C-alpha cells in the first residue's frame, strides 16, 4: 500500500514523501492514521537527529517516520492477532514500548510506524507489549491526546508522601490536601487541571499560577471554579507568584503537592518555598539544558521531610486511564488544542515549534491544510472555514468531535 509520511534523515532534515509499505505479515497490523499531535519531544528529535537516543544511527539511509501522539483505524490484521483486534477499530498507541529493554519507539525509531503518515504497519512488538490500545470514543483526536494525558496522569501517580514512623511511601497526591500547579495555564497544565478535578484522588485546594494573564483568563473560562467546586475542589487562579500570598491561601500550612510546569529556576525555587511538611515538589517540565539546576532548601529536606520527584512520560496503565476517562466523558483534553493543520504543515511546525505560540498542534494526516489557529478560523474568507469556526464557537471555542467530522469530510 502507498503511504505518505514525514520522515527524518538527520538533524533538521525532515521530508514529506510517498513510498510503498511492505506486505502485512502474519504478526503485523495495517492501519490508517487520522490524527497526530506534534510534541516538543518531536522537535527535540528533529533538531538532534542521530544524537537523540531514540533515533537510529542509519536514518540517512533508512529514514524513520516522525510523530508519536497518533490515532487512526485498523485496516487489516495478521493471523496472530485476529482474536484480539479487528478491522474498523479506532486505536491509540503507547509509544514507550520498552521492548526487550530497547528505547525504540513509534514516531522515532520505526521505518513504517509513526503518526505523521497516512498508513502504517504496526509490528508485532507493539501488540506483544500491550501498547496497541483500542479506543471507543467519538473522535480520533481524543485518542491522539491520550499519550500527553498519560504523561500528566503518570506524574500524579508518581508523587509520594511518607508515613510517620515507618519506611514506607504513600504513592500519589494527598487526598483533600493543598496542591499548586505553577506555570499551569499552558496546554499540559490545562490537561492537568481537568484531570485532577475529575479523577478519584483530588486535593481540597488547587491553586494554579501563570504569568500570562491571557492564558490564565482562558483557563478560568474553560475549567471553572464552579466545575471544580461541584467535584469537591476549591480552584483558585493567581497571576501573582508571591510566596506569602500563596501560603496565605493555605492558612500558612503550605502545600502538600506542588507541580512545576515550566523549566524555570525561579519557579522551582518558588515551589520549594511554599512546600509544607512532607511536601512533594513534582518537576513535570522537561528542560533541554542538560546542566539545568536550581536551589533547594536542604534544611527542610532534613527537618520537614520535603522531597522532589520527576517523571518523563506515562506508562500503559496511565494511557488506559486517560482513554477510559475520555470515553466516559470525565475529561475533555480538547482544552489543550489551539491549532489544526494537515500533513503538509508538519515539517515547518515541528522545526519551529518553540516559536509558535499556543497549545497543542493537531494534525489531520489525510488533508492538506496550513497550520491554523482555531481562533483564526473565522478570519478565513471561505464558507467552509466560516462554518467550521461556527461549530467551534458554539462549543466555547474548543475543538470537538463535530468539528473533526466536518473537517475530515473535506477530504
């Protein structure tokens, strides 16, 4: 079958090409790709090329397909997997396969499997590791967002607290405790707020800070204090990063859990300042600088049991939790999406991602469309996009299943 895909050949060398996929083997699955989200991890891979741990050394001769946050439909199933999967199923993929200890992952390491493609071959190891995940939700883009949501969920599961008098950690945030998300009005922060006010282990107080007033205002409109209150969480948005004010919101007790969503020295040090006894600082943001560091109060480490944890990605169980919550309508990660585009926009978007404002960039691989901000759809002098803008507007400005269907019908 002929596929069209964006492949990496080396540093800053991405190419959109058509080529033939190999025949489907007895232990393979042939699938279409409908949607993919472009991630900063893809940007890092694109600029690092073979210096990246997941990019094979021979990509100049055997290029691999980019994109790891993708979803589509299964087309044909090899004999080995016909009792487990069937044609027509929607799917998502957990890219962190960890197959036999290898770092190889879809979207980085595979010649015929990645999200920036129209059709792919899913090899045996993906199914063997339980990483091909059926999805019964209404829209493909939700399944594309399951991977970034799993990173968010994994971080919440990785936080921990101590148990007085015994050497045992209690995993997860403090139920009913005080939580802060600093620099939390970006796309991943919005996903985190949505998750934490709708999951089964919630704080009593959630304070979200950001220096960007416009982002903070939008966050308060799409994830409201009223909705949080219905779920037993007092949600407070603050643009002020003054530690005294943040501590006052806790009655001076401090925060049990503080999540840092930007790799900024001052934010980490602010987080350290507002930790309460046995407080856990969760460093969620991934820095590009290998020497990145910040000050941490070790007096409090010794006498107040403060501590730090970090994660890089989620596991398959985290992804299954994300898919299940989306299928049931508990969370709506469309709050993360600010742009849409077609396969022809992938190269420029990936290579310039840090300079493009907004949140998640959602790609529909079967269409041709320049990267377009959802807020700018109504400024395009075309009846199709005017209608699309109307669909988005009636959903509080958020991308949605009806908008996806309307856009895909353009094909």
